């Protein structure tokens, strides 16, 4: 399975509700502070590290906002909202040629990923797939390859992308009965249906297809999904994204061990994280009123 590359993007706001942008040294465009997740690192910690490395600003993460998958690069960025709380804005760093705060009205034109900044400024949570034209993708890959060579020659070799075990689960709510599709586990708890995901497509589309085909829930073909939770086991390098949707199912579930169940407490909503086998960091509050 082609692995999913996990990264973070950070929308840092100051007291004037201006957003922090960096002009990238490799691609020459403005961008939110962004970067890969390191092994043994919590997502929120990665967000804070990337901001400080690229801009000199110390930030406090307030909440995760959305998921952005880049087709053709197997890349998934978790977008965080954050507040600037300290540090000193550096005009340039090893990774950026310019750093500035911008208002919503003065965002630069050569801004890659402007949709993330606009979502952050509007407080909109989204699942977004970025489709890049092949010619543009090839140019970006050449520029990133040159950055890799340059850093290697200057004694700052870039680490390889770490491999994470990534799972996705889907809370499917029957809007007519208030029941949720769930598995019965041997320990008496119930779990959401889910699967391990790779980098070939967006995680939410992979889990949608899995539940649709595995259990015959064909209403999922057109259902709108939203992101409601994330568990991360930092030491084991495992994480699980939880998604939610509402449908009016017309077909019966024939698979054994899974049924439409009333959600009687938070305890039952363990998702697919039984694969984690240990304590996890809850990044998003999982259980919202369904």
C-alpha cells in the first residue's frame, strides 16, 4: 500500500486578525507555514515547530480545522488554527525568503494554498482534494528535488518521509431512527466500521468506499462527509481519522457482527482505534451530538 504522507499547515492569527504567511525559498510562492510530521511527534507539536522554524513566531494551537489532500503527492495536510503568543517575526529564515502578516483584503496573488487561508479566516472546516495539473505537478517535483540536492550539498540533508499507520472510521447515522452503524466487539464495546488507508486517495473517500462496498450502504455514494475526530498514538506512529455522515438507508445490513445501534454513551464510540492498543492523544473531541 502506497503510504500516506502526513503534514501540517498552520493558520496563525495575530491581534488584528491578520494571518501569517511565508514566501517559500524552494518554490518562490507565499504559503502558510507547513511541513511534514516527524516520527514520534504529536500533530499539534509539529504545527508549533514548523511555525517557529519558518517564521520565528511562537504560536499556541487553538484547534484543528480541516483536512487537505494533494492528489499526485499522496500528501495529507492537517490544517490548524493558532494564535501568535511570542517570539520575533524574522524577515527570512533557512526555509523562507520573507515572512509577513496579511489582512484578508491584502492576501498576495502568488499564494499557493490560498483556499486554506480563506477557510481559516472564515472559520470553515473542510475536506478538500487539491487536483494539480500534471505539468504543474512535475514542475513542483523538480523544484523539490533540487531543494533536496541543495540541502544535501550544504550539509543539511532532509529526512525521509516517515511512515505512519493510518486508519479511517466512519460514523454513519440513520437520520430517521437516530441509530449508528457499529461493530460488536468481544469485550462488549462497539466500534465504528473502518479500514487502514494509504496515499492513493483522500482518507475519507477510502473509508466511504470501504463501508459502502463491505456492508452494501450504497447511499454513501452521494452522502456528504465531515471530519469529527482524530486519535494519535505518538509512540507507535499510528493515527485514526474519524468521519461522520447522515443518510436514510433503504437496504438491510446482512453482514454478521454489525448492526444499526443506538449510541447510548461515549464509551461505545471507540472507532477503529482498537488497533492502537494503548493510550492515545485525543486531538479533536470525538463525540459531538449526533
